[in-house]
């Protein structure tokens, strides 16, 4: 009996010591590579042939495709307020969030208690979705773009409502307005 207990304890300790040797960064790298492959497949299956311009950061797995370009529009900097309409989707094109009521109704995610309106936020001040905020920083007022990002630039390892952990995300974003911060 004692030998079995000792063997079981040794097995548990061995398992714990092996688990502590797993490099969490290695796991994140594996997830990133899987996300990048899924994103490349999505883009191959859903080409953005009408894009007026694009931005690619292949190492990070981030892609931005502009549908509307406004070179004369205001750029946003830290402290400014952005007003955007957006549609958030998974790589299977399932809509999980939107600021547009009709899109929510059309995709079966309408919530009667929610006030559907453009999102206002100040980039650089603790916005949850890094890839979304980064894309806004490259856009100008009046532009529309589709942003495709790996999970680590989205919700990461944490599931968020209908978004599973480690899910690459797609956001269709229209930068409606940039309210400039007053300069001293």
C-alpha cells in the first residue's frame, strides 16, 4: 500500500515538474502560428479584390484592407476621440458584435436592451482590443476598412461571450469622426 502511495505521489510530482517546464511563450507562439495559418486561409478563400489599399504585418498576422480611402480625412493621435461603427466577426463570418442595429437584427444577435450607436473611445487609453485600436491609428476620418487579426491582438486566451479563446477576429470598421484633442 505504501509503495502505491509513494509511486502515485512521485507521478504527481513528476507531472507537476514537467508542467512547470512548459514555456508559456512557446504555447503563445504555437497559437500565433495556428492563427496566422487560419487567417491566410480565410484571405485566400475570401479575397479582398476591391481593396483600395492594404496594410500587412505578416509577422504579427495582422491585415487591413481599405474599402473607402479619404486622404483628406483627419488622422487620429493619442488623446483624440474616435467615433466608429463596427462589425465584429469570427473567421467563419459569424457576427459576434456590432454597433449597428440592423446588422445585429440580420445576424440574430439583437439585444433589445442595448443602445446601438457608434462607439466613441480614446485610443491609447486602455481599449481592450489592441488590433482594433492599431487599425484605427492607421485610418483617417471617413475611411472604411476590414481588419483581420490573430487572437493575441484580440481577446487572447480569454473567451469573451460568443468569442472562443484564441480566436482570430475580423472587424469591419468605419471611422466616422475624429475629435481632436485641444493643443496647447
